[in-house]
C-alpha cells in the first residue's frame, strides 16, 4: 500500500508474494483449502513457497538459502498475512531461523538450514500452565542421565508443534537456586522423538496452538541449543525477533481489513448514495488508514535498523505493541463500518477480527510490552 519507501526489488518481492496468494489461495478457495478455517497450515502451499525460495530468505547462501535482509522477511510475512495464505508454520519458522543462525551449533545449522529451506516447520515450547509472562516460573525439568538429560513437563500454547518437524524446548537443569533464571536451557528436539505428545487447543481464531507433554524424553549434549544455562539471554534475543515478525503479520492483517472496508463502503448504498460519502464513515476510514500507515512505517524503520545491527529491544516492543493494537482496532472498525454484514460468518471481517485479537497476547501481551518500554526509558 505504501511502497514509496521501498526499493524496486522490494516492491517486486511484495508484488510477487501478493500475486502468489491471489493465484494459489484465492478468497473463494481458502474455505475448502482449510476445512472452513480449521486448518491453519496447508503443507502443499508451503512447499510451493519453498520452490519460490521465500523460506530461505533468512538462511545464508552457504546453506542453500537466499541470504536476504530482515526487511525482506518482514515484507514476505506482511504480504502472506494480507493474502490470508494458510501457511501458519511460516511465522514460527521465520522467527526461529534467526535463533538457529545466532545460537545453534555447526551441526545443528547443517541439519536445520537445508531442512527449513525445503519446507520443514519449527516450533518453540516456552509457556506452561503456570508460567506465561513469568517464564522463570517454568517447571519443565531436564534431569541428568548419563551424559545427557531426560525432559519431563508440560507446555501450553505451543504454536505449530502439531505440524512441525522440530521444537525448541525451554527447561531447567541442575538444582534449586536463588537466581530464578539459573539452569534455564534450550534443547532442539525432533517432534517425533519418543515421549512427546500434544493436543490441539481450540481457539477463537485460526492458530494451531497446542498443549504439549514431555514424558521421559531423552536428549543429549548434541541437542543443547546455545549454552547450558543460557536460555534466558537467548530468549530475550529471540523474543525481540518474534515481536517484529508478529508486527509484520499485524500490519498485513490490518491492511487487508482496511482494503475490504473501503471496497464495502464504496459499493454499499444508503439514503441514495454510497455510505463512503458520509463524513462520519470517511473519518473512521481515515483513522484506520493512519494506523495502517504508521504501523507499516514503524515496522520498516526498525527492520532496517535490524539489518544495520543497531535495533533495540525497546523498538521491538514498540512495533509489537502498536501494530497488534492497531490491527485489533482496524478490524473492529471495519466490522462497525460493515454493520450487520460485518458480524456475519459469511463475510471475512469477523475472521480478521478473531485473528487480530490474539496479536495483543502472543509474543508477549500488550501489558508486558508497556512494562518493557517503561523500563527501557528509565522508569
């Protein structure tokens, strides 16, 4: 929508992804592709994305990837969200591929990078029934056995593990400590390893999230992701990446809601003219457009700072907070502008709203983002 700040190559990338979505996942076929929204990830469509090279944008060329920029990744996420492409596994994998580059061992990189480029999905298991925003309260344990460990515990809201080939698990090793973050360790585990089970959790929106159980899952030194005891610092970096990518998702969703709303108010007539000619409607549309424009501008600004190596956690939180809240507000306004039709299941606006609401929760709630921003400005 606002392409003036992009290079010709970036505009071409956005256009190509947009055309792909229109061709491969058109509005009139998505319901059939997704079993009326029950399926959040269509693997055949995801493999077609792999053929385009988009799954390898964040992967170095030496491992078969594109070696692209972070901004290019954000643009792909934004356009997939705008196109409502049912490839939910792309979000978690795009986030975690950066953790692979930063923390994985050489052996893990040699395995994971080519697999991701080919279409494997990654997931991460952090949240637990009693450990959400307070990640240090987690109870999943990695108990030493021989040269390795055995994982036991339960995770909650684990997105995409039901379709993933790989999961990064956060667990505690060692004994009790006054340092609540002590012993927190990441393990990279194939999802088909014995002892891992999961149950999909029905939700308001269209996200594959699950309760996961680890029952005597054996892991070895080769499965440690990063440093033993280093998970908390690793997660801070990972979550900053997550917040920016989720921001791009929210921008794309808000853009789609805005465009659908504009199309509706231009064709819907009341009192002898399109309702878009009434000033009250125009003012609401103007506010919606302002939020979309500001969100996309924030996303691009901070994305460029990531590419330059100068982005901060504060900026990631600002992007996540603003774009997710904006998407929720824009979709709700879109529903209001459509009146009763916006409330009907037959129209897509209710779909957009249900997907927007979770954006203010996953990846760190809006309240947590405000806490982080306040802390980072010195409060």
